[in-house]
């Protein structure tokens, strides 16, 4: 794998990781350490040379892919639990569904449902 091809592949893997972190963990201030940690790990690996450090780079790429897969899988599993009403608090999910339904017909939820 050439240097530019390797960098492109690495960037794609990290881009997918950042998307998963943003989507499944969120962007709130108290959750920023997930994104910060991922970004710092990426920055540490940017200046590595492919022929020389290819084994280490491949390990880091695999780690990022596995973490992305884990985040997506946990999110999917949680969605399944919600859909089957299995031991998961659904109040937030129901509020979202009710809010979307109300918004689609031009209404707002009563204050009882607002958080």
C-alpha cells in the first residue's frame, strides 16, 4: 500500500470513528472527552511513516474500526431493546416519538412532556 493510499484509508477509518462518536455519544460538553481522546490518538499517528511503521499503523486502524463497530452495535442493540420494550427506560424515546408526531402535524407537545 502506498503512502497516499494508506493515508486515505486511515483518514476514512478515523472519519467513520468521529461520525460514530458524534452520532452515538453526542456533542455535549460533559461528553467531549470521547471526541478529544479520539482526536488526540489520531493526531499522534498522523506523522508516522507507512513503510517503517506499517504494523503499528495497521493496529491503530484496526482499533479505530473495532471501536466504530462497537459504538454502532451498541446503538443498534439499544434500538432493538427499545423496540421490544425490554428492560429499558422508554420515557425519553416516547417523548421523542410524540414530539415528532406532534411536529409533523404542526403542533407542540404539552408542557407535561417537555423536559
